């Protein structure tokens, strides 16, 4: 028996990985339904995702861009 050659264990971990991905996607969908209420919100969310992961922009820069259209979204009470 060599390290990393346990097909049964590998299959089990693959199933757990798939279940975790499904749970995360469901949570993301539920959160999106509650938080995004229009085309503008969807566009800003898509821009933020692209800016962070595709263009590797720093998070504070993306956050400032999100706060620019609506000042009320960034107010702290």
C-alpha cells in the first residue's frame, strides 16, 4: 500500500468535495436573491467579481468603486 493510492478513500473525498461545492452554490444563490434587487446591483456584483478574480484588482479599490454609486451603501451608523 503506497501513500495516495487508496481509490476508495479518494472516491469518498471526491464525493465530499462535490457536496461542499453544492452547499456553497446554494448559499450563494440564496444570498444573491436577498441582496441583489435589480440590474444595477447585478452589474456591480459582476464587475466586482471580475475585478477581483479576473483582473486581480485590490479589494479596497473594488470596495471604493462599489461605494461610489450609492453613498448610503457605505455609511456606517
